[in-house]
C-alpha cells in the first residue's frame, strides 16, 4: 500500500469555450484512510477522481502512486497498472444484465487475472450482505446492486478504490450501509476515495476534501 500523490493537477475541457474542471489540485492520499470529495455540481469531483485513477489525462500536473508516475506510462501501460492496483465503482453500477450477481463479481477477477474464483466471489458477496448471489442484477434492489458492484471491485484486491457518487440513487438507509462498507475497506489498509453530494455521509470518512471550481478549498 502506497501514497497516492497529486501534484498541481489541472484539467481543461473544450476548445472554443474552455471549462477549467480541475484547477491546481495537490494532495497526498494515505493508505488506510477514507477520503470524501465534496462540492457543488460541476466543482470537478468526477474529473478529479478520473485524473487520480489515471482514466483522464491532466493538462498539467502529475499523479504518483508509490514511485510510479501514472502519466509517464502510455495508455496501455496505464490501463494495466490501473487494473493491477486500482478499482473504480460507478454510480450507475454497470453490472452485466444477463449474468448473475456471482458471475458479475467473478468477471471482475477474470478481467484482471484471466481466472475466476467463485468461492471467493461468494464470500465477498456474503460479507456485503448478498446471501443469494444467483439472481440477475434487476432482481436486486438498488442498494444490493451497488453492493454487488463494490464486491466486483473488491475481488480484485485493489489498493485504491474510487467511488463516484456510489449512493446517488439510493435511499438513506442503503446509503449509510454503502458508506460503512467503503470506510471499512480503508481500515484494511486500502485507500478509499469517494465523491459525494451528501455531507453527512462524507463526515463518516476520515478526511473530507471540499472542492470549489476545481480547487481544494479546505479539509
Ligand atoms: N467531458 C467533458 N467535456 C466538457 N466539459 C466537461 C466534461 N466533463 C466535465 N466537464 C465540465 O467540467 C466541470 C466539472 O465537471 P465534473 O463532472 O467533474 O463535476 P462534478 O463535481 O462531478 O459534478 P456533479 O456533482 O454534477 O457530478 C463542469 O463544468 C463540467 O461541465
Ligand atoms: Mg460528478
């Protein structure tokens, strides 16, 4: 587990009309800690997560994980590196509709290693409260589907987990459960970085980072 360091990240979208989505973001994310990124709509939360995860390339600045600079690698190398060390949980789950929960989770590991481990997939789902993993995604509630998506991320044993508005479509009870799961993962020595609108949920993380116009305003 290593430090994830952002140095002067800047991302500008658009050619004619330019939007500065992230504007000089520097920070060190420590292993074993959970971080909430909060801020109004358009403040750059999603863009920041994409930059930190190496999905988007910054116009200026660097992301360093341990002693590796993410953007010194090419696209393929960075994709490989991301698969080896990071996992990303999206608001829309992106579960495969025709596969069972178990197979969706197995697929997460298969994409990384070319192998499956149904026993482990079942165990992880169970710890997240999914005891019957044989159903298709639409047969689960939204909260359950999000937990399946988290299980699919966890089975790859990621060192850093990013989650972008993972509770955006959930009620408050399910949202609290998801945050408990995510902050619990950090206790295992992983780094957890979650973008959210919800300040109450954010406060359950170890650190809350406030973004405004792509800038870190206080912590
Ligand atoms: N692919 C893109 N092309 C052009 N502009 C973009 C793109 N992605 C984001 N932006 C702009 O960059 C700014 C930051 O967007 P971002 O999605 O990071 O904000 P956010 O904090 O995640 O917002 P929300 O809370 O609504 O999800 C916004 O002004 C947005 O319109
Ligand atoms: Mg967003």
